[in-house]
């Protein structure tokens, strides 16, 4: 009497596995389709927070310096100041290099994530510090626009 041993999978087993994988993919793919836009929104928020932290740090250094001048060297970078805060052309020099890569047009204080549909609808923009009516310095304003980051 001879015994036969089965080796491998039958055709029906393989078809069932392929069908199950197809059903899972049908549910998973649409879930991941919108993540790119959400990642750009998170990147805009991240760079905005980094700019606010950098201008606060630089302003503190300006205030702590006995005779501040513009430009001032901070962390090896020549930073220009307007009303005791970094200006929009040099704020990017204070940002960590890992956060400033992946962005276009940082020279004027406007950071647009690479791949964004339109620069004016997906960006973090740093506006220079101003003075109020009494002549006191007002902090720079960081504006986040995330209406269309796809």
C-alpha cells in the first residue's frame, strides 16, 4: 500500500488567498491615498513652529547682548535683524537643516513643501517684526496656509 503525501498548495487555496488579498487591498488603498496632503499640512505646521522658536531664541540673544548689532553671528550664521528680531531673509539660517530641506523658496521667509499644488495655498510665511504706535517692537508673525496641500 502506497501513501501519497501532499506537497505545496492546491489551486483553490491559492485563488482564495489572492481573493482575500484583493479584498484587503480594496479597503487599504483608499485609506492611504489622502496621506500625502496630510503629511504636507504637518510639514507646514512643523516649519511654522520651528520659525517661531528660532525667532524667539534669536530675540533673546539680541536682548542679552550688551551692544547688539545687525547682522549678528548666531551659531555660525550671519543673521540680519529688524526691530530686534531676525528678518525674513535670514530666519531660515537658524532653522535646523533637517527641517529646512524639502521646502522651496525659503529666501523670503516663505516655506512651501516640495510637491504642493500651489505655493499660495500651502505654506508657512514669516513676516518681519514691526513696531506699534508707541514705538515698541512687535514680534514677527508666522502665517500658516494649508487650504490646498495636495
